[in-house]
């Protein structure tokens, strides 16, 4: 069957997809025409904003925005590369993009998160400069194949010259009113975001100097380069000489700036302001990151407003005091859960739980659920517990721990603690803090697993006759294959990691990385007495 | 322009070519540039041998036609890694009678010629040109050259004269000389001077259209960066607590410590001082991760061997003096922390 528009890669098609293609041919050809990118796409296509809007949408960033505007200069002024740096969530990316929206100048933005290798970075920049869009027609391929920096420079120079000529000729031909919809100026800017990730690339020793030297290599005054990084400039070391870009520093927000940020778009400003008076200072002692604070404040605000029946009222002094008294005891648990993100309930479930929703959000932040909030099969849970025990208990005690009686609390001999043993205990504790959970070979894990499940089966079969939900069959070979599969999924979930190889034994050793808290939760869900099996010094 | 037809310049930027097949790429790049210069068609599909033969024949042709080829190797010390085959073959090609060529190597390293192998060094003429940072007179000339408005532009005459006149006063001002000397103390290259001047010009008041001494002062102060101090000022109070606890562990001469040991110290600080800033393990772990992101601390081991975050050894990336200084200039630093630092 023939396909509409010859793809460059021949693909096998099913009958239904080819039929669908022929039906939609007319529509796709129409959309194909309108989807070809033009020079206008290089600038922001939203409504431009004026300077005051720019300042008001970013409270506390007036200095930085002014600095950027100074460095970018009036239209068509060449610039030296700029290096914008600051901690996470300080507004670097959004501000530079909005500044370009305000200035209405064409730019090409690439982030080193989505362009995670040199080839993807180069090709994505070239695609946009060559006004090439990946679509069905060209098989979703880039305009040019470009892996090496040398090729990139050549292609980039050609593409930039093309674009600049394009801009120049268009601005000559069109009249002034048609120019209104077009980007300003004859310069084009390249923005490289998340530059700190380039340091971890394989080719970082050549990529970083290359990127910083791009200004010198291109020697084109019509091109402006802007680097955005989450780490300070002194973390980029190089033995090469290059013009260091001009640094623009974005400090973390001050408390006053945070207050302005959170007050934006609030329906009831007076009420929210009294809320912020109560919570902003204590929470800022932990962190001043906007992303963390906004999540916790939105849940906490709901708690704050609980006594109010009407959310639109303006509180007087007396009411403020009452609301504060209501909020006060909840602040500490929220502080301790400040970085937890509440799990999103699905739409259907939410309908049922609407009445309890406020409590759930609070609970999920404060208490982090007493139950394990993800699903694991029973055998996986037992495996997790066995891994935890194998990592925590020394191997020499296995025989006494897991004997037929199950549990070892009766074996603990109370001895008077002498000074030497106290010292030894302290040293051992220190070692445990430093070393972390131990490694164990696969055989030991399976041995513990079998002991535990046989005990559990014995006890559960005492409670319920016959029926057990464990799936532990009589034949050991079936048990093994199931367990090995479960082990690999535990490894994928990072509950168990592969430790280093022991050169003498040659077998892989594993290590459990779950916290005692999680192991307790899992054990509780199985009604397994974990503390009896845990060796405590 | 007789000189231009007599010389062909091949500019090799070594850092662009330092990928896996250096020789292949270098030869390809040389061939490409030669083709561009002499208006020949360059084929990307040409093999290494074809390109090398082409270069050799070009050298011979240019030699016969009394044209020189100048090879400029930017950062050639990168070629000096490994077996130096590129350098050897290039310099060897220069040795033949027919070729008329010069190889000029540029490097930031003063000892770049020491890196050369014996066989390469024997073909090297040992001529070195040292480029020093600008002297006092050079500096004055540079400033004038860069900053003065040329008279043959579109600007009105009166404006240019007034601009240059005001600029002259600033350049004669002793305070400006102090600023520039102070700036060049830290980085005396021409590039960095250019950077400083660009910054000063960008602060120019667009309304009046004239440079002022204030612009230079502002540029100077915005160049005075202390990134670690800035990072410390950005920290939250909990993060400062963690840093101080790590410092105390170092003072106690604990050779290696991890998050758990820091937490132990943190708890003991809280127990002895009854601070109001005692938070749960989860919160402290996230603050710890924030510190890692800010690069104020880092892991002391290289790979981690699958250890989770709490057990990997860490170390401080700032000195005690820096931490102390940062905390003193920190707004509303808790008195407890300052007291702990003084011990």
C-alpha cells in the first residue's frame, strides 16, 4: 500500500494505519503547510510585556533584571557572553525568557537536561536555526547530522548567517506596520540552560571549553551567548584560556521577597497576609526555596482556614489571634514534613473522600502514612524483610536467630555491662553509623527467606486452616524462580543494591538500602514480628 | 594586497578536534580549509589517505608556486597528549625541500615545548614568543583605543567631541587608575580588561549618553565575586547548622564522617544548647542534599558502591575561615552557631 508523502525510512505498515493515512491526507497536508516554522517562531509568540509588568511579575528581582537589561543593551548592540548563576528555583530561566519576551528579540533556548549529549544539543540548535521541524514527512530526523564540535561550528556559522540575512532582507522589504509582528533587531541569542550538567558528560573536558569559547570561535557580533547554571562559576575549571563570561548572580529570595511572591494571586490578601505572618519566619529557617515552601504552604493554609466558614472575610485582631492559636500546634509536624509531597488522589477516589480530603493532605504531609503506600506482593515483602535482616544482622548469628523455635529474644543473656563492653558498644555503634548496612550473598538471603516464610506459613496455617496467600509451593524449584524474579524487581526499585564483588568468593553480594522505618511498616503489614529477629547490640 | 595571495593560513583549533580520531579529523580539517582557501571542492567522503596525499601535494604545489602555507595550531598542547603523531607528521612535512610552510603553535602553557617528544622537538626550531600582560603605556593606549569614539561615525560631531572630552577627564583621574590596577591585580590579561570595560560601558546612563566614573566603580564592584560567600549567605539556618556540625566533627579530628555522624553531632548540639531548630531526619536529609547541590560539601568517595546517601562519607568544600566569615555577615545568624564556631 502506498503512503502519503514518502518517508525516508521504509516502514512496515498495517492495513488500518495505511487506511488512516489516506483518509487524513487532506488534513495533514494542510497542517503541514502551517506547521513549517518561520523566523517569527524564534521569538516569543505570546503578547509582549512592558517593563513594569516584568518587574512586578518577579518580586525581589529588580536588580537582576536591570543588570540583564543593561548587559543585553539596546537593540543591535553586541555583547560579551553572560553567565547567570544561582541556586535552584531562584527564577533564572523564567526571568531570562521573560526578558526576551519583553525585548521581543529572537533567541534559541536549549536546556542541557533535555539535550543530554553533545549530538542532541547540536542538532536541536541547528534544527531551530534552520527552521526545520521534525515531522512525519521527514521521519522525525534532524536537519543535519552533527556530532563533533568542529562540524557544529561550521553548520552553526552557515545557519546564523542565513538567519541574519533573512532578518535583514525582511526588515528592508516590509513596511513598518508589518514589522510590528516580527522580532526586533538583527541579533540572535543562544541560551544554554542547566549548564552544570555538562560537567558530568563523557566529553565534558572538551565540551565545556568549547561552549565557553564559542564566542571567540564564531567571532560574529550578531550572536549573543547566555549561559544559565545552577552552580557557581568557580565549579567550572579549565586549563584553557577563554574569555570568562560576565557573571550575573541570582541570590536566594529574602523573606520579604518570598512574602511578595506568595501574596501574588491570592484571593483574600489580608487573610493570607496574617497567615504568612505566622508561618513565614519559622519555615524560612529550614529552607527558602519557593518550590518546597509553596507546596507546604498550600496545605497549611487550608488548615489555617478550617475554623472560618466564609473564606472571603477580612480578619480583625481577635480573629487573627484565634486562627493563630488554632494553627500553632500544627506548625511543628508540618515543619518536619516540609519536603514531602502529598500523594495525588485520583478523581474517582477523591469524590468518595471529599469529606476527608483536608485531613488526608495534612496526614500525608505530617505522618507519612503508617501503612506502606505502594503495592508489593507478599513474597516481595518477605524478601524485603529478609534482605533487611541479612544486612543488619551479622552472619554468625544466623544459626541462633533462625532456629526452629523462631526468634531469639530468649537467647539474650543479661550481663552486667562492664566499662570495656560499653566502650566496645560505642565503637561498634560508631562503626555502624559509618559503614552502613552490610552486604550478603544470595545464598544467605534465600536461606533467611526460607526460614521466615516457613515460620510464617506455620503460624498462618495455625490461624486459617489450609489457605495461605503466600504462594509458597511445596517444590523448592518453583519457589526459587519466583524469588529471583522478585529480587530483580527489588533491585530495580533500589530497595536492594548490588554491592561490590568479593574477589575471593566471586559471587555478587547484595545490600539492603531500606530504612528501619520502612522495614517496620512492611513487617507490620504482614503481621511479622520483625523486632524479634533484629539483632540489637 | 600582494601578501594575501602569497599566503594561505590554515587555522586549527585543537580543542575542536580533540575527539576520538584526532589524526583523521585534523587531516580532514586541514584538507577542508585548504580547499576553501583555494576554491576547490572538498569531499567529506575522502579517506584519511586521500586527505594526507592531498595535503602533501598541496604543500608541494604551493612550494613550487612560491606560496606559503601557515599552519596555526591553537592550544597545540592538546596535541601533545598521547603519541603526538599529528605534530610529528606535520613538522615532518615541513622538513621536505619543496614545501614552504610554517607551523605556529599557540598555547597558554609556558612549558608547552617541554611536553614535546624527542622526535618532535628535534624538528622544532625552539623559537618562542612570549606574550606578556600589557605594560603601563600599553594599557593607556589600549584604553584610549577601546573607549574613545571614532570621529568618522554617524554620530554628530559635537556629541563625539563632548563624549571624548569627558572620557579623557575620567581616564586622567587617579581614581580610575586605582580601580583598573586593583582589577588587573587579580587578572591581568587583555581579555579580562575587555570584559571589565564592556561591563562599565553597559552601565552607561543611556539618557545622558556619557560615561562617568561611577560606571567604572559599579563595574569593579560587580566583578568582585566571592561565590562561596554568596552560597553561604544563601543557605537556610538549618543548612548552617549542618555545616557547623561538620566543622565540629573535623575539629574533633574525625577523619571521615557521613550524614549519620553529622546528625549525631546535630542532636548533641541540640541537647546541650536546647536550640529551637531541631528538625526531623527527613528534613535534615533534604537540607543535606541542598548543601550538596550548592557544592559547599561533596562526597569524599568516588563512586559510592551502591551506598545510600546517609552512609557515604562527605567533606566540606569551604575552609573554616570562609565559613566563619560567611556566618558573621549572615543576616540573623543564631547566636548559638556563632558561639559554636568560636570554640
